[in-house]
C-alpha cells in the first residue's frame, strides 16, 4: 500500500472515532433525564400512603341530648322458692308450672300419717288430763265445803288444792303438746304465701324432700316494676319522679309511660352504677318478670355548649382528656378539654374547643403533635 493510501485510511478512522465519541456524549443525557424524573413522580403517592388515616367530625354547638337510653329488666315485687317446713315423702302435688294460684292455696302435701297419729295421741292425753283436772276441782270444792261445816280438819284443804293445781298444770302442758302436734301436721303442706304463678315445679310425687329444699317457685305477676342500672355520673339528674319512656323488647313500637319510684343510694363499686326502679302503671299485661326493656330517661340536661362523640376523647394517664384537632395544613394539634356529663354516646365539652373545629374521631389512638394525617371521611357533625 502506498503512503497516500495509508494517510487516507487513517483520516477515515479518525473521523469515525470522533463521530462515535460525539454520539456517546449525546445519548446518555436522555436516560439520565428520565431516571431523574421517575423518583419524583413515584414519591408523591408513597408519601401519601404513609400518612395516618383518620376520620374527622366538625364540632358544633348544642350541648348534650336530654335523653338517656339504657337497657333494663322487668322484675317482680315478690318471688319465692317454696320449700316444706318438715322432711317427708311427697304424697300429693296439686299444681303444675304455669298455674295461677290464689294466696293460701295448698300446693303440695307430704305423707302425714304419722303426724296425724301423734296428734290423735295428744288429743286423747289432753282429754284425759282435763278429766283429772275436773275431778280434782270437784274434790277441792267438796273439801272446802266440809271444812266450812267443820266436818273435816282444815289440813285436808291444802292437799286438795295442790292436787287441783297439778291437774291444771297437766292440762296446760298437754294442751301445748296438742298444739305442737297440730302445727307439725299443718307443716306437712306447702301453701301459697301470696297470689302468683307457679314458674317451676321441682319435686314430684314419691320424692323424699328435706326441710329447706325448694319444691316450687312462685312469682307474683301482678305487681311488676322495671329495674335498671344507671351510670354513676347521672346520680344527680335521675331522681324519684323522673319521667321514663319504656319500650318492651317484644313490642318495640309500643311506648309506655313510666316514672322513677325509687333510687337506691348504694352504688355498685365494680360497674360504677346505681339502681333505679321504674313503675309503669297499668302495664302488667304487657310485661312478664325477666323480660328486657329499653328505657329512656327524660333528663334536665344542659342544652347550651358543645358535645362530641365519646370516641373522640383520648383519656390521659393523669385522668385528663384531650381531642386531636385537624389544622389547615393537615397536621393534628392536641387540645386538652374539660369534659362534663355523658349521655348515651356523647360527652359534654365545657372548655377547650371552639365550634366549627375539625377533630379526629377514628384513628386518634397513636397520634403525635404535629403529625400529618390522611382524612378518610368526615362523619356527622359533633354537635347535638
């Protein structure tokens, strides 16, 4: 190859190398730009997904509702587990479960053959003693007459008087024994102490029952009342005479008017409640003992101020309460509040919140001051 050809070939190779270098410098710029923009587009949803999801409500005025709904139970003034007063064999059962009985009706009889024989012996002994006493009295009176006529010495009169007194004492003793045997015989029967319905029959004919063993359950179904455990914070607002709306669970559409007739001042230390007893006049036909009911107390609660759902309050270790307010920038701010009375699922707020504020209702358990949140939905307004 000539010197000129070599120079031409070298020039071509040099041009190709320069072109390749220029292309390598131009091509990476496009992927680099795409790579730089990709994280920026993907980072926005990633940050949004990391935010704490919450549900919020808007605080409005109106205070708490003046109604306190609770679940109650129908009870009776009188119920008894009846048992015999002596041990024995059940000889006759005169009632069954569901029977309505008047007061004094004989419900059950025990085998009383031995008791009847004992009573007959007591009757005979008493009759014999009464005859001895009559004879002793006759002899005493006769002796008294003879002494008065000076036909017998006076020393015989005290002996006749003593014999009469001994006979009289024997009559008293045997009369008591006769009454005892008669009472034992009566105790072989179980009678209804009050009018009611036999709710359970426990014993059957032929069974041996001991003293104090229940044989029948009797329930008074005419004098019924409704018992309800009321939270202790309403002790000052629920009192005798407080009106109550009653809805029996089997008849939820029917509203019965009642009133509080008794408030037991002893609180249940475990449940922090007290007992209120409600009377519903002329409603026995709608109620049976043990039936459940929904009662709503009409309370003189304050209607001014604010209230929030109970779930919006976060209890602090020192006993105070706070709510989380949602700031315009999407962060949450703790607001310490003074809680008042509580009715149903709402709590009165006496201070610490302004009407119109957005507060966190759900998802407030682990929030921190200044934390940004993601609002899932706005619930009903927090006011009444």
